[in-house]
């Protein structure tokens, strides 16, 4: 989602789809997206593109994460596949909106689908990269939590003020393009070099610190504009940080953390998108999420492991919390579907 201070028209002011002003992004759109756009039939619905693109994002993340457990040459092949998937997802993320405008199929439902699903794709992108690099737990927790915070900061500012911000310190499309190249480069490197070399551990720690620096700049860019509105953002930071702390303390495993962070982003950021489009107030909180977090901390520190067949109740809690967050969003979607669905022409 890209925001700027002033929109060029009334149509732009009513939409969450705005150009970022990035020169690199403009070239990507012109050289990669527009040539594909010309070959998409009008009969293909923009929401179909959004859903297919979302599926590609999940496949890309699974290839990146799964590469860690594969021997060569399958590890490198999986990383090349993740690079291709990231590039395809980047193009698809651009095409749904462009196709909707070109074919006069814009709708509130389409706008919701685009940015609602972004609330899942944003953490998936960073999780895939950090897990493929096999970062240390502290780096995985910090890099992924701070990356998710950037998207949320944008949404809080837009929901409460209606302001578009231009230029941003970084473009999501630029990041996806860089990651697609990075996956292919990592595939080539790991084909010839074992992952657990001391110098490579140091290099990856450096990548993590660089990522934290860039994301800190992006977050600060929005913080100085949020002012007192930052209180709405800090609730989300508390949720994400609590999941990160549970992972760092080994109260939940890596995959539980990955899913929980993805779906807390979907729950809160996705609700911001929904309520912004239907013009309803939203404070960015869900006490149910905090209840699940309290249960996880209590289950780990106050209770002995409770066996449920081959697993424990404590191990299942983050997965149950993820199901809860998805279900709440689907319930909200069903309640507002009448407002969102395109009117009959």
C-alpha cells in the first residue's frame, strides 16, 4: 500500500491505490507489468488475479522455508523457484489494480481484496527470506516484527487522517524485486558453499542488521507523522512483540511464530483496510488476541505440559490463535459484504 500527501484527483482521494513516486517502481511497471497487462483478457476478473497472486505468495514462502531442509541441488532449485515466485507475485500485485482500472471493473470489494491480502503477503515475504537465510532467532524475531510494523503504520495514518505520504523511504515493489534477485543469488552461493560457514554467519547477521536499520527508518518516517495517533500503532507493536518474545524464549516454535505473526497482521492490518474502505472507525485492537497471548505465556510458565496425543496443548495454542484471527476477519468480511460487493450494472 502506497500513500502520499495529496492525491491528484477525487478518485484517487477515495482510493487506497496510489503510486509511490519511485523511479525504480515506475520502470518495473513500464518494463514488466504493462507488457503482461496487454495480454490479459477483459473476461479475467481483477479479483481472480488477486487470489492467484496470493496463492503464488504462499508457494514462494513455502519454497523459501522448505529449501532449508533440502539437499543440493534441490535446495538451490527451491530458492530459484522462490525468486521466480517473488518476481511473479510482484508483477501480479501490480496487475490486479491496473487491470481493474483498464477494464472499468474497480470496486470496493476489489480494493479490499488487494490490500486485505497484502496484510498476509507483507509478513510472508520477510518470513520467507529470513528463514531461507537461516537467521538467528533474535534476528528472525526482530526483522519480521519491525517489517510488519511498517505496513501497520501506513494504515493507521491513512485510516485516521486520510493523508497520503510521498515519497516513502522504501517501496514494497522495490523490495520484492530485490528479494527475487537475492533468492537467485543465494541459490548460486549455497550451491558452492555450505551454509554454516563462520564468515557466512557473520554476513547474514550483517544483512539482518541492515534490514533492521532500513525498517527503523521506514517506521520513523511514519512515526513523526502519526504524532498522538501512535497509540493506535503501539497496540499492534505489543501484539507482534509478544509473539516474537514467545518465540525467542522458545515457548513457541519457529513455524508457530511465523503463522501467528502472519495472521495477527491479517487480523489487525486487514481490519484497518476493511474499516477504512467501509468508512467505520477502528482503534486497532482485538482483546481476543491478547487473551490468546496470555494463555500461551501462562501455559508455558505456569502449567506442566498437557499431552494431547503426540503433541501438547501448549504447542497447539499459537495455531488455535491463528485460526481465531482468520475466523474473526472472515466474520467481519461477511458482515460488510453487502457494502463491498459491486453493484449490478
